[in-house]
C-alpha cells in the first residue's frame, strides 16, 4: 500500500537515489558566492538533474517560479555570529512546511556539542510530527562539538547516524568517512538510508565525483552536496556529472567525461 511518505519520497528521489543540493547556508553564513540569487541557482541545479534542493521556508516563499524538482524545507538553524553556532534550534514546523508545499523536511543535530540534548529533543518531536503528517524527515547528523576528537572516525560516524535512525528519521545525512570499507560500516549499522554531506569545497571536480562514487559503492542512497555545487563555475554541469554517478551508475572516469562534455558544450 502506498502511503503519503512514499509519494513524497518519490518526489525527492529518482530511481530510489538522491542528488540533493542544500542551500540553507544563508542563515548560518549569509548570501555566500553562488547563493546571491536563489531562483537562478535553483534553476541551474534543476536543469542539471538534481532530485531535490534543501532550503529555508522564506526562500521557498520568495521564489517567482515553482520548481519541478523536490523541495526539502529545513526546520533548524543558527548563525556563525552566535555564541554557540553548534546549537541548531527549530525555526519552523512540519505543518508550516506542508502548507508551503514541501515534499520533505530536515533537522540538523550536532552530536558532541554541549547542547546536543536540546537538538535531540527537537529531532524526536519533529519525527513524531512527520509521522502524523506522513512527510519524510531527513536528519542531518554531524559529529561536531567539544566531545568529538575525530569527526571522520567510522565508529563515531556510525553512532551519529544510528542516533538519527533511532529517533525516527527516514533518511540520515552524515559525513563520509573517506573509504569504502569504513563507510560500509556506517551504512550497515544504520537501519534507514544514508546520504553523505559534501563538506567544504573540494580541491578538484574529480575529488567531488570520487567522493560521490565511493559513497554509492559503500551503499549510500546518494549525496547532498552544497558548496561543491553552488560555488562551482558551472553548477548545472557538475550536477549532470553527479547524477551520472549516483543515479546512472557511471564510474569516476566516465563521470569526468560527462563533466568535460558539459563544460565544453
């Protein structure tokens, strides 16, 4: 039987895979390069074949055209000017996101932060609301804070991802641990699908495609790459290459060829 979550998940995935471009950075760090004009960048990644974008409610309300790709409304935030930037607080509700037309919502939790208990509470409450409204929940689960020594340690990341699943997320977003073997451990121990974050801007496009390939080969459902996409000189072309890896199953060399063809065209 198809339920509401299945319908909405289908809108943010393609062939069961995700290529999402998070664009929630305007609250945390401001209108950085690539995010000056939100309608334009959303259009570019949509043309490239992204399955979804992740934005805050005000951006969705401000758009002049209705996007055809999936919309994930982010419900938590903080700024880099805060006394505790790692504390993400709820700035929206599930019901509000649905009224705006969202296909899914997301919540950010920093495990290892001194205020993690508040964020865990918010995640648990939001998961209950999502079940009541039949809307998917993406939990952004990061090992980040005073108690984290190595944020890429597979044991730490496995724990962080598992917390998101245990508290009711439908999809968990977390950091890539760097190798297939280590990230397979994360995926195996998480009972819901996992997608990876892109992190800071990578040195080369090949590095971006290699990270996506490694994650998918490890069992990840897909990628959620922000800066590496919207700060790129040609976001549309890079998204084309990413979808060729995540959705079409191409290897890194083949995806580099896709990117080069797009850049040359």
